[in-house]
C-alpha cells in the first residue's frame, strides 16, 4: 500500500525558531513536493524535487528551504518561523512519468503548524 | 498564469441529493484535469482525471467531463452519501509544467443524513 508519512501531525513553535518538517515515502518515487494549505487558497506549492539533491522553487518559496539527501526523504525547513507561516503543510510524492497527464500525487496526512 | 477556480463552499446537502461542484480553469496550453478529495484528518487522494477534451473521468459514482469550449471540469454525483463529506479540489497540469499541479481553492461538502 502506498504510504507517505509526515513526522508530526501538530506542531507549536515560537517566532524565530528554526523548524524542520520531515516527509518520508516508501514507494521509490522520484518526485516529492511540499505544499501549504490555507482556507480559500487551496494548495500552494512551496518547493519540489525531481531527484536526490535536486530542488526547484514552487509558487511561494520565500521563507522556506528544503533538503533531499535520500530518495525517500524530503525535508522542509523554516529558517526563522514567523506567524504568517502558521498553516497546514502537506507533503506529496509521485512517480516520474513521461506524460504529465499520467501524474498521480500521493499525499501525507499533513502537519498543522502554529507559530506563536 | 494558469489558474483553477472552484465554487466556494461549504456545500450542504441531504443524503441522496444530486451534487455539482463547479470548476473552471485558465491555462496557456492544453491541460490535464484532476479532482482530488480530502477526507477529514487525511491527506488528499486522487478521485478522477481527464486528459483531453470531451474525456469523462469517473470513480466511486463521481463523474466529471472535460469541456474545452467552456474551460470547465464540473464534478457531479447522482446520489451523495454521508461518507462523501470531504473537501474536493480541482487541479490541472500542463505538458510543459513537468509534474506540477495547480490547485483550486477547494470546496467543502457536508452531507447530512
């Protein structure tokens, strides 16, 4: 069964703290993604990665960085957390396909982050 | 840029009612279109998809038809159940966008017994 896991379901941090969100997939997928989900805004892509040590900026990368040292793990880093980064963070993975129409992303359950 | 617009929710229906959730898109090319569903406390999962004009995607009683002339991909179900209560996201990807998906804002569906 397909599995994407995220290290925490709920997290509370203080402004200025460094925050690590971890995501692990067990499907040997090449692609991994980090989104944030906010009411009325849907999902917005922060960063994605096509392969180990590769990363690409999404639509809203400011204030975030990522790390992909192993194929199965994709980490999202908030260097200095701010209150406007309070949100639900979703990780996803997908198999590389020649045709994007075959794209199916598998999502983790999400991490709800509160920055005080 | 490319975008997806969904009707705002929540949509509240009684069990066995007919469901329509509207989705329209703007895209510079010819997108593939998707519906994802998020059940309470879970991540998103693919519900159905269509890859070219006039294609119909279907799954679990849900259907959506890719209408190029109206740039729409409305989600329908003839008879909803309480277990269909969830948030539904319309999304698109373009052939030149790699594996990136553009999502709509999501529509919450609440089905009452």
